[in-house]
């Protein structure tokens, strides 16, 4: 009789199955609300920023306008996508059922409350806004930690990086309040952490998806191999270089480390044979997105040496380039794969990739005087808005609908 009593794990699994069955499709997986919400917020936040630049509105936030723009693109938009990816990847890592239904709705609601709290923090109060905003990352890290620790999974360091991202968020609130001595520290930490996440996770998925697609086509010559010591060295060098960048405003040492890290990342990328994937946009865009990592590191190195190159160009190579492109690459692929659709980039998806790539190139090129600054910035912004608007209209119906073959 004792063996018939369900264990705590079995009880939790039963509750999650019931929650998933009762939930609307949009709440049956973390990627659904967070990918869609992140894309919507990317459009809204950038549109508000453009209106601020045009002098049409004043944002009722305790942050200054530029600080709010940085905060919301990093901790709002990018943070939402990180949450969606993490909540979707954890079941694959652990074999546990995904968080869905009311718990997922509560987590998404906390993220959404954070966006509103920061936007209206002048009236709400910086302290309250900070508690709500940072609270989302503390809860997310706690949920993720519980899942991977109970499954004895190796991805605890990734959860730790999410917690550090939340700490950087909190420091940004201190900076907005004038408490932090170096207001650049929080956003530099955030850029470094997300770049490392791309390096770590991208280093798994880019060669894996490339290898699978090439093997499926019968191209088995020199397939991308499993992660090696070179990959670990590239990640370690990138972490060390970014730490030096944060610690030192300029100098030969961070420049040298950034240059070496860039070369290591470029070597790593070349081993994945991205040129063989030109016939498959879903795979090719992963290589294009990852290419922005060595480009961004190299530009940062040049800026550190006092070259005629603004640091903003280097930072946007990592943000608009690496983050923006990899985010759309992952969101489109995961949205198709996890809803039972064919892994194929239709015309709309190909246009999404084109727009985000053109936008990133122009955003980096404009401060370098490679194109007319104002024209380049305006077209870059329109391309960014267009790419995420097209994602919303193309993938929104997919994310709201049940998985193919599944009842609503």
C-alpha cells in the first residue's frame, strides 16, 4: 500500500500536467508569453525612445531618458527573451514538465509590472519600482535554480548568470538614484553577461543545428564537432576580456585581451562552417548573429586604444548586432519547433532576418561616419522596428494557437 502513495515529485508532475491541460495555449510554455511580450516591448520601448529624441514626449520615469532606453532594452526586452529561453530549455535539460498555466502567468505578470513600474517610476517611487523590477529576476532565478538543482543538472552556472543579471538590474536602479559612483557599471555588466550567455549557449546550438542540417542533406565531410578545449578557451578569454573592459576605461591591457578574445571567437565561428548553410536561413542567421560577437569585441578593443571610433558603435555591435540577431534567430526557430511547425524560414521570416541585419549594420556604421549619421540612425531604427513588428504579426498567431495536432 505504501508504494501506491505518490511521491512529492509525482504529485508536482500531476499538478503541472493538469495546469498545462487547463491553460490557454499562450500559457503552455515559457517561450510563448515571453517571446511575444519581449518583441512587443522592443517595439514599444524603441518607439517611445524615438518620440523622446524628437521632443514629442517626456517619459514619466525616475531614470534620465538615455538611461531608461538602455535599461528597458537590456533588462526589459532582452530579459524577457532570456526568461522565455530559460523556461523552455529547462524541461529539455532536466526532463521535468514545463512551468505553465497560473505560475507562468504570474511570472509574466511580474515582468510586465516591472516594465510599467520603471516607466512610471517618477510617480510610483524609485524604490518601489526597483523592488518590482528586480523581484522578477530574483523569482526567475529561484524557479530556475529549483528545477536544475532538483534534477542535479549541470546548467546551474547559467542560472547563476541570470541572478547576476538581476543584480546588475538592481545596480542600475541605484545608478538612476545617484547612489552608484559609476553609472556605466550596471549596463556594462548586463552587456558582458548577455554576450557570455550567447557565447555559452550559442556555442552549443549553432554547431549542433548546423551539424544536424548538413547531415540531413548528406554533407558529412568535416561536420562541426562537439565543444572542445578551444571553445572553453574562447569563452574564458571573452569573460576575462569583458571583465577587464568593465574594470578599466581604457588602456592596452583590456584592448589586448579583447583582441585575443575576438580572434578566439572568430576561430571558433569558422570551425562551424556557416558558409555551408546559405540555403537554410534558419541556420545561417545563427552564424550571422554569432559573428557580431567577435566584431563587437574587436571594435571594443579599438575604442579602448583611443582609435577614432566611439564606444557606442562597439556596444551596439554586441547589442543591436549579436543580441538582436540571435534573439530573433532563437525566437523564430523555437516558436516553430515547439509548436509542431516545420523548421523552415518562410518569406516573412527571411525578411525579419534581413531587416535586423541591415538595422544592425547601419546602427554600427552610423557613428563611424561610414554613412550619413542621421539617415543611418533613422533607417536602422525603422529596420529594427520592422523586424520585431513582422515577428509579432507572423509568430503571434502561432504563439497564441495550440501546438499542431493538440486541442485548444
